[in-house]
C-alpha cells in the first residue's frame, strides 16, 4: 500500500512536521524502502514528547497495526508480542491471569516497541530497573532484510544497542519479556506530605526499602522554605483481591484550550489546592492500578489543555548528593522564572543497570517538569537549566527532549559515539539529526 | 459452541470479528492466502482469548482449491454454523483503467472468487436447512463513481448476487447478510486521510455481529452510510455525471 504525506506531531504538539506514513501490519512482512530515498523510523503511539519519534520529510513506519500477541506462558509469566502492541493491550491480556507489567511508564498508551527503544522506567526503578532489564529477546529487522534475533546470548551487542537505541537500529518486530506476578489488581498506597526537598529525600530513603513503587509530585512554584514541597506517593501490590482489568478513558479534552487557561495564577491555585487537600501527613488507601500508575490516561488528549502552542517536558537525572544542590538550584530557577510547571514529578532512581548502552536512567534523582510553550522565554530557561544539569554530571531523557543543543547531548551522553555503528543506514529521526548534526 | 469459518481471515475486519467471536466462545477456522500471517492471527486469538482456532492457507485465485478448503474447514470444526466472507482487494483505479488485466484480477478476487465461495457454502447450508452467511460487500457497489468504479462494479455484482442468494435460501432457513462498510481504518484504506467518516474495524465487527444476531439483510456500517448512500443513489444521472466523486 502506498504511503501518504501527512502532518504528524508528537505528544508535546509544538513541532508540526510532515512525514510519509507507511503502516506496517505484520512482523513477518519485509520492510518497504523509504520514500524518495530518504530515511525511515518506527512510529507507534506518538507519546514521546519531543522529536525522537519524528522524522520530518522522511518515512514513518506506523506500527500500531502490528499488534498481535504471539505467546503467553501464564505459568512462567513470559509474554511475546508484536512491537506495535500497547501496554494497554498487554494489561488486558495478563491482569486477569495474575500478572502485571515488570515496569510501566506513566501511561499505558505506548507500544512495547517504544518501551524498548526508549528503555522506559517507572515508579519501581529503584527495585526493578528499566523495562529493558526484563526483555528476554526480540527480533530486529534491518533495512538490508536481515532479521537479527537479539538476546543477552544471541547478538548481544545488538541487544544492548537497540534497548534505549531510540528506534535507530532498525525495526523491532516482536519482543519477549518477563512479567511480575500479582495477587490482585489493587495497590495499597500511602500519600505522604512533605514540606521541602530535605523531607523528600528523607522519605524517599525510608520508602525505597519497603515500597515497590515510589514517586513524588512537587509544587514547582513554591519558593523559600517551602521550596520543593509536595506529595510522596508510595505503594505495593495488594496480596489478594480481584484481578479486574482497567476500563477505557472516561473523559476527554475535545479541543485546544485557550492559551490563557494555564497561567501562573491558575497553576498556583491548582498546586496549592492539590497540596492542601491532603490534611494528615500520611494518608492510606487501596486503589486500582489504573489511577495509581496512569492518572492521566483517564483523560483522552490531556495534552490539549496546554493550548495550540503545545508544551515541553524537561526531564533529567543527576547523581545523588547529600546536599542536592542541583535540584535546589533548578527548583529555585523555575520558581523565579515564573514559568509555571503544572506537574513536577520527582523520583529517586536505583543503581540497577540497564542492558541498553544508550539507556537514560542512572543512579540519582530524576525530575520531569511540564512547561507550556511560551517561545523564546521557555527555551532560554531550559538553556539555563541545562547548564546546571551538565555541571552536576546529569543526563537528559531523549523521549522528552525537543530542544537540547548538540553540545549538551554529546556531553551528557558520551555513548553516542560508540552507538553510531549500530544505526541502520536507512533509519534516522529528527532528534538524532538535531543532536548529532545540529540540523533537523 | 458456534462453529464459524472466516474467509480472508487476516483482513482487519476479519480479525476484529474473530476476536469478538472468540470472546463469546466460538470455534473458529480461518482461511487465508498467507500461512505465516494466519499463524500470527491464530496465535493472537489463542493467547488473548483462549480460542479454538484452525487455519488453512490457499491461493484464493485458484477457484478449484475453494471446495477442498471448505471441506477441510468443516472437518476441522466438526460442522458449520456460520461463514463470513471478508477477503477482498482495493486495486488502484487508474492502474485498472490503463490495464484491463488488473481490472480482471480485481474482479476475480472481489466478485468471482467471492461467488465461488458463496456457491459452495450455499450448497452446503441448503440441505442442512440452517446456517448463516455473512459477506462483506461495500458502499462503493451502490453507485459507480469515476474514482473507483472497478472495485465498485465488482462489489455491485457481489451485492446483487447476495440479494439473489438471500431470496433463494430464505425458505430453507439459511440467513444471508450483506455488509456494506464505508471507510474502515484497515490496510486497504491506509493511504486515505483519517477523517470523521473513518470507522474502526472493531466498531464494524460489533455492528456485523449485532446485525447477524437479529437476522438483518443489508447492513450499512457505521449506520450513517445508509443515509449517505441513499442521497448518492437519488442524484439523477444527468447531474451525477458532472460530479467529481
């Protein structure tokens, strides 16, 4: 079937591009050549915030139709599926039989191929590492027609290159990964209120031992003594109960919100209410996995609340240090800039190493912050933050990035040189051209 | 347990119908052109729904292979309650205009091939005095348009054939349902823009199985196509010939 030239945007919606869309439906089909001798790139749910899933003027292999589940061993907890299957598809299949994803990002609307290519992490990183750690094997289809079966034993260098390889090593056709056994679909959770960054680090240190899942929401507008105040969420899978699967999204944002809907004042009010609604220091509850892991999945197209100009997400990891100077400085700069960030998510990452050579997570603390797109002002703030992160020896998450400079990328991800030999000559992305050549 | 044969079992609509039937506990047999693809679909149905699924791969354009393939399916299922015809192709209209060989091939697939299967199925169901035949035709068969009249003419032939078949088999209690989908988001329409009219295969599958349950004759899916096509059919030919549809 002929590809067609169509507009494509990623989740942040501020980079309108055009690409030739070439759907792929079968893992057993050969690859078609990209249009006009340009390059190609797999494109799944388009949930990357920046441009690592975009290939401007090139071809995008749309994988969401290649979503068959190929095998599931409900005794051993191992599933094999085509790369376009989403985590939503997988959960529907495994939860009723007492299994859960080994690692899940904050949305289930990502493909398994995307989870491998970005080597996603989740609230259990301190105990389980990245998604890539649970991948047993996968098939990589190269543009020369070769099919490489990759595992820690077979083609191990391609296994390492492709996990976290942001889709550049070829098309991942299917993936086999291990699951986590659960006795119930429910999560026993606690919400702990913290007054500032010091308290956050203290609670994180206490919690990582006893809680499988931990994450914190931080009010990025609070300053002074309240700098870094927020809510710490921690939970464990309940030992027994019903194995009920989640339902479809209940709400939706049908159109772009006016640009003014989210301003410093409205976000300040939201943040104050969000922080203030919790009275006790610790609140306990038992909730379904859906609101615990995927609070925003309940609202279709939530990215439209940032209006027509879209938004950025800024995520980095810096090595842990007792005084947490980099985090403090970054929160301070954001608060001073007045560029409201609705959601600030903080998590301590553990020291379990990923098999992926380009994988983002490192031991330390990671912050993910949303910013409405206010043009040059926003970009200048990011440049400022970049310098703080680089000085602290940090790294940036390609799945979120839309704007870092080539210098910044090369400094923070020195592995890129060694990685280059794994890139398929017919594959490329807007992200890769931007951070390695400075072009798009 | 309902025993269902799906012809063209790797098509997107067929896969969606198969998934819904599998969830309701039906035993399935998928007939298709590609063995590897049939294996993928069968694995998916077995894994996700624990379905009982058999597969058979044959060249559809070899009509002599149709009879033995149906026999094999019936043997594997241990009988037959329902047959669903989902196979088809949407060739490029312009290419078909230039080269009649391509137009002929379209007809062999969408019209003659379907009729070959249908005649075999009708003769099997008739003496059984029970059973249901569902065939996917298209709204494109309701009126010839310059943009895809080769496909449309083949589907028009199929629709008329199904009308006659429904009429013939009615006294025997064998049901025949003609399905006329509009735009469905499948590999066949991957080159088209995803407008408001584009329906998901899951939606279409749900409509088909509901219509089958209440013994419908002609199903437009989604429903609004019945009214769109009514208007399109009502336009006088003198005016229609000027339109760019």
